[in-house]
C-alpha cells in the first residue's frame, strides 16, 4: 500500500491542487477541511503524514499540530505546515508547536515531494519499533510512547561542524544555552569524533573550506554508530539542489543562511525529540525482548529460552559427535525454607542460589530456571566425568556458606541435589537428556539429598 498523506485545508481549491500533485506521485490522499476532523483521522491511524494549512477557522493549524505532537498515539506522525506566512516568527511558532517542516505557498513541486518522501522514510524507521512498543503497552508494561512523547528535547549532545568563526560563535552560543555543544572545524576529525561522542545530533555546514559538507553527511549516515544520529545541514539559498540530495539520502533537516537563532534552536529541539523518540522505542523493544526470555526473580534465562535454544545446541553436538551435558539442580527442602522463614526469604535464597551457580557458567553454556527451585545447566563439549565434577563443585559451593536472608540479619544453611546426564548416540532430541537428568535428580533426593547422581553414559 502506498503512503497515506492527509491534506488539511478549509479551501477546496488548495485541497484539490495538493491532492492532484500527490496522487500523480502515487500517494494515497485523504482530506480534512478542519482541525477536529484532522485530529480524528490521525487518532484512528488513518494517515502517515499530515500536510497542514495554518489559516483555518476555529482551530488553526498551529493548534492542530500542537495537539498531534502532545498525544503519545500521534506524536510520531510527521507534520508539514503549508502556509503563505514566511516570516521567521511564523516558522518559529510552527516549530514550537512541533511541526517537522514548512512549505511556503506557492508550493514548489520539487520541495513538496522531497520533504514528503524524506519524512515518510524517517517515519518508516520508527513504525516497527512503535508497533512493538504498543504491544508492550497492551500487556501492561511501561508505556514507552508516553515516555518518548514527553521528552523536551533539551540537554542534547550536539556536534557542530563549521569553520567560519562568526558562524561558530553565533550557532554555538545559541545552542549552548540548552545543549552540550562540541565544535569541530575539520570534517575528517568530525568523522572520527562522531562515533565516539554519543551525539544526539550533528549540525553540518555544507560550505566547509576545501571540503564538501554533504559528503560528510553521507559518511555519517553510512557508519553504523552514527546512522541514527539526527543531521541538520546549513547552506546558502543557492544550495537547494544539494540540500535536496541530502534530504534524499537521509539528512533530517536544513537551515539557510543567515541562520535565525530562534529557528535553529526550534529545529534542533524537533530533531532531538524525534531521535530520542526512536531511541526510547528501541530501548523499550530491547527490554521487552529481554523480559520475554528472562526469569524475573533470578535474572536467569527462563524455560522459554531453554526450549528455543537447547535444540540447536543438541543437534550441533550430535552432528559433530561432541559431548553435551545437562545438570538439573534442585534446592533441598525448599518448601520448609518458605514455611519457616517466609516466601520473601525463600526468594532471597533463590536469587543468591542462582548467583552462586552463575559463577560456574561459560558464555557457551545455558543456565535457566526450570521451574520452582530447579535450575538447569546445559554444558556443550563436556562428557560425563567433567560434568559430574562441575556438579560436585557447585554442590560444595552451595553447602560451604550459609545464605543471608531478611536483609542480612539471619543466615540459612542450604544444600542442593544435582542430577547429571550427557548426550547419547541414541537420543532423538534434548528432551531425552533432560529426562535422564531428572531421573538422576530423583535418585539424589531419594538417597539423602545434598549429593550428585549421574545417569549412565
């Protein structure tokens, strides 16, 4: 499906003109004749980008933009304000309302399509992250959309690449009021510094002495560690062709000289907020992925992770005829710990137990909470004698020192029983190894606990 563009204007002639231009470029165009209708369409997910006229009766375009950007469910939508107003104060008012860009009437077709395509590409980057974030919110997690939309855009780390002393002073001073600004006059050094500085945004002059600032922008976009950094170009009025090329390959925004300081600050804030919006969603996605495979109490992997990852390890060991061991560990008389000291103390013991066992795990091993007080340890490349030795060392370590509970005010003696098994040539899958380890654990429990029992190799 083509991208959906919402045209908001109360004049039929303006609507038809934009609708025709966009339809010829194969965009799916919808129309709203007033602010409330536009908000309703956006809240229902009916568009990917908004072209918004300022001068409308009732609710003007600035207010519509402000409401869209303050709503977590619509803050991600790019908004381009289309207006006959071309004074810096008018642009500043729109940027402060959250607009992503301006188009001044009469609209230049090249500028229109360049900005629409550029903003739609940026939106596409965040759409998948946003859908995952919505899933997190639906299951009761922290709402990353609200967190992202609430960001002020202040306190950013900004790299200013400029070699004109007057411009450095003017731009640097304006940005330093609310941001941490690093100035670099040499584009080669800027390319070195950018990945190391964890910058939110770079402001790049296109007219560096002896260098092409647009090439630097392209290089920053091609380096993985700076690929998601926001970029703003600064050029002259005659640079429009180069600016269009920059927007085509992913530069976020631009300013023309002489730079209006208020507009600069507003555009930087807009781009920083958009960049942080994406980063907040990425972090939320990473956190949700970690939670999906992590046991909340112990911090170990959970049963889901074990089920998904033990199979590939088993079949790899079988294919290359290598050893594979499984240790099933169970805290002895754990129910009595809960009954005597309380479930909070039992949770403290489980966490400390997991941490002690973790000390014996290599990066290639799997350590997961199997259920209740049981932990499973999958050890590739190990045969039965070494597996049994590992289990014995863990058993001794658990028994060696008491477990502090109730904030360290009381100690509990804890022991563990361990069942050990290794892969056999006749095994058809990982379940066979786990079953033998479980049988061996049962024998360890039946034989007095605090011991290691191994299944025959």
